[in-house]
C-alpha cells in the first residue's frame, strides 16, 4: 500500500542510505547533498515524533520503551548532524570524520527502528490505521520541509531543545 506508514518510513531510510553514499563521494556537491539530507532527516524525525510515535504507543504490541528510545536517538542524530553542518569545509578530514559519526548514529537508529518499532507496527497495527498514519506522516513531513527545517539555525534550536534527552 503506497501510503502505509511503515513503507513510507522505510523509503526515507533507503533515501538516507543513498544520500550517505553520495556524501562519501568527494566529487559530488556535498553542500547540496548535506542540505537535502538535513531537511529530510529533520522532517522525518519530527513527523515520526509528532504523528507516528504517539499513535504507535497506543498499540499493546508496540514496545513503548522502543518508541521513547527512538526519540532519544533522533536527538543524538540531530547532534551528529549539527556537528557535521558546523564543520563547513566539505573536503576536510574533520568533515569526513563527522560524516561517519552521523552515518554510524543514523544506521544504528534505522536498524533498531526497523527491527523493533516498524516490525511491531506491521504486525499489530491494522492496514487502514497504517494508511491513516502514513497520510499524517507525509503531511507533517511536508510542513516541516516547507518550514526549512534543515537549516543550520533550526538544527541548532532542535539540539538545544533536546539536549536533556541524550545527557
């Protein structure tokens, strides 16, 4: 189903992987790719936290702890994203190091989310409800993208607002 929230989230995860692959290539326009990644990553996380996670917590077979942990990992991902965005020189070894830290944090989160939250949702949330959540997710993600959620200023605000989650 095209608007199944699980499938939509998985599609974003695959897009993150593609962007990471492209960001590792020094011949690509890394600034442009990073801007695309930052926008999609922040919009994706914000939409999950506002629309998907609260709804999934209402299903007994979806682990509340995993949902809360997912939000904590979003905060860690935002910190790693900010660290990369603040480097500036996309050809420096520091930039390369920060990219790998972001890749590692995000891959860990994606793997955990897919194995726990998304598998549980696929098994226990009715198809119609997953479609409704998918529509809500897409709408929220679009609103965040339209609001320039991947800007350096916004990512800094997110990190500041969520610092307590990762202490």
